[in-house]
C-alpha cells in the first residue's frame, strides 16, 4: 500500500515523525508561520481507509493554541489588508505554480488518508487549483463601482474591502479542493484566515499551507488548527472572526450556521445532497449509462454532487439490466492500485451506515439488483469497501431515498412522464445538483427551467460550475445568501464602502446649514 513518500516523510514541518510515545507521525498546527507540535492531550487517529491501519495522529488543539492562532491572524491582518492588490495577486500566481508542481504529491496524501483513487485525487487538487487560478483575477474581481457627477461637483464610488479574520471548516471528501475554495479567495481579498481541515484528512491542507508559505504569504496570514466540536465552537463564538465558510453535513452545517450567525458573523454553509439524474427514453443510451455509472460510483459515491438517484422516464426503464452490467464492470480496489475505479469508504462506521441503508431498501420493498455489501478486496480485507450497489423499485417514502447515502449506491425510481420526474425532484428537500439526459433541446430546456435545484446538467452528470461562476446549491443543500467562489465568493469575503465626494472648483461657501434631505 502507498506509503507517505520519502519527501513527505522527511519533512520536519507539517507531518512529522513523532516524539510522541508511539512511532505514529503527528500532524502539526500552523501558527504564526510555524509548524508547531500541539501540547494537547487529546489526539485523533488518522486511518488509511483501505487497510484501517493508523497512519497518523491529529491533535485537538488546546484553547491556548486556538487563541494563539486567532491572535496571529488578527496581528497579520492590517499589514496584509494594506499590501497592494498586485502583491497579493503575485503570491497567488506563485501559489498556483507550486500547486501544479506538487499536484501528484498532494494527490498521494489524499489517497492515503481519504481512500479515493489517485486519478480522482489528482482531480480533487486540480479543481481546487482552478479556484486559485480564478483568485488571481482579483484585480478585476475586486473592483468597486463609480458614478461620476451624481450632482454638481459630486461623485459616488465604492470600494470592496476585506472583512478581517475569516475561518473555514472543511469536510473529509475533498481534502484539497474544498480548503482551496476557501482561504485563497479570502486571502487574495486581503483577509487573514483560520482553517480547520477535516480531522480525518488533514495532510493535504498542511502541504497546501507549506506551499502557500513558500509562495510568499506572510506569517500569520493563514493559520491552521485541528479538532472537532471544541474547535468548531471556538470558531463560531470568537469575536475576532468575521465570516465562516463551512462545507459538510446538514447536521454540522445547520448548527454552525445558527451558532455563527447568532454571534454576528457571515456564514456560508454548503451541505448535503440527493442528486437526481433524469433519463429520457430519447437519450443517447451508451453515453447516459456510462455517465450515470461514473457519477454514481466514482469516489465511492462520497461526493456531494454524486448522481445518487436515477429517475428513468417511460421506456428508459428497459435500460436497467444494462445499467447493472455497466456497474459490474467497475473495479473496486485500494486507491493507489492501478486500474482501481473506486476505493473504500472513509471509516468502518460509514460502511456500516451505508450497508444499513441498503438493508432498509430490502425491508421497505425495494429490489437490490446489484449488491456490493459483501465485497472482498484481495490484500485489503480490512478496508472499508462497499461495491457498486443498485436498488430499484424505490419509492419517495423509502429511507434509502430520503437519506443522503454517501456511498456507492444508486437508487432507481421510475416515472411515466417528465412532469412526474420534475415533481419528484422538486419534492425532495435537497437542491444541490441534478442532470437530465436527453437528445431533445425543448425537453432539456423545460427541465432546466422548471426544476428547483441550484445546479443543473444537461447531458452533464456532475455539473459543478467552474470557478468563474459560483457553486450554487440551493434549498436544504445550502444555508446563507452568498455562495462559494466566483463573483459571489469575492462578495462573501469583502464589504463595500461607498464614498460620496464633492470637490468644487470655486469657493462656494454655504450661507446657512442645509437642514432638509438633499434632493
Ligand atoms: P461533517 O459535517 O461530518 O464534517 C464537516 C466538518 O464539520 C468537519 O471539519 C468536522 O470536524 C465538523 N463537524 C462534524 N460534525 C460536527 C458537529 N456535530 N458539530 C460541529 N462540527 C462538526 O461532514 P463530512 O462527513 O466530513 O462530509 C460529508 C458531508 O459533506 C456530506 O453530507 C456531503 O454532502 C457534504 N458535502 C457538501 C458539499 C457541498 O458543496 N454542498 C461538498 C462536499 C461535501
């Protein structure tokens, strides 16, 4: 199985061989530009999901360490906010180059800690890199507005200014991409940032922090703490934090949105999903089946944009046997093994949860057409593997339909018409993503207009917008009012200051106070 590469292993900075009682490496904190060993007495094991071996330990940062991290962010803010926008852009330009040069190294860490295949892990880094590249356009994105001659000798203009210290809380499923949605966008606007990566996959964030430092980001502009609930509460409550970016489950997201908002912060929370792929009988069959299978089972279904629900309309229901054949061809293996199509789930608990949801389908009257529960992967018998699973005859009131499964499970519903399909999708509380497969433009257009979901693919199974747009999940998949990245991301991390300015050429002294509203 993949080992931490020699380059990574020998690094004394961020993922170090430990002075801890065991020989397991420990993940450091990043405070004031230094990678420091935590003094915590509470540590969490990091497992390789393909073997369940302990590969590292991550601390739950102490209160003093979290205070030091936030003080560092606060100290660094005035000078960073005052740094010219061109200098901040230069840091990001160097950063995107360093990420490209280290892409494979970051991907290896992702596979080791998260389990996804190396090719998919490279995609994880690449999609984050695109946000960094987008952030390099700050010189246009951060422009304010102007309106000259609003009245005689008077001009009106606005600036976009940073907020101060911002914070990010990330999930386990995209260890590079999601942190990269957060701190590069915030920092290029002149904010400083406190990042809390997922405690299950901290490695990629630590390497990304090292690369940012190497790109010239001043000490204290990015700080990293680790932990779970205490760290999250600290972020929600701390008066010096002005905005929180969260990505993860609904349970955590709703809690963080409410607690953070109560403390007067801006909060954006991207959360769970149940994404439907509507298959029309006029679709290109081979493309559609391949796209469905790739989007349902890729990353072992652990993507918020996984296409986890198929709605087969009319004659398209006859394609079910072929769908099963396509899914059977996928190879399940440890993520670093050549030819692996999908790797393990993140934890044994996640595996148990997914298997229980499959069980619930049988109990509630659905049919299991392909069952991945008993899969054994040679050489990785202790891994958290579930093979591709397809459940048909699913009805909207069944547990396997109502819950986000977050595993390699495709649930299949059938309808007679497009209108019924739209009704099903719109009745589901989540609004993250959806796709329609059809060769009819009018059908596609109707679907895109009537479906109440924030991101729609037309013959595109995972319609995650590129970073010049924003990630626009809606309804129960999002709390807040300003989305991640794109123009919205810049809006989230800045505040407007509007200046009304009057310069008269001639001296025109007022003869009396102006006591009425100017008209
Ligand atoms: P999670 O909510 O368990 O963890 C996310 C973060 O919140 C972690 O940093 C964790 O330490 C913290 N956390 C966990 N439980 C908490 C609690 N009860 N109170 C406070 N903080 C808590 O999510 P996960 O399992 O890491 O990620 C999977 C979930 O994330 C799925 O629901 C998936 O759909 C969602 N997700 C959404 C998007 C999106 O953009 N909409 C993207 C990726 C993942």
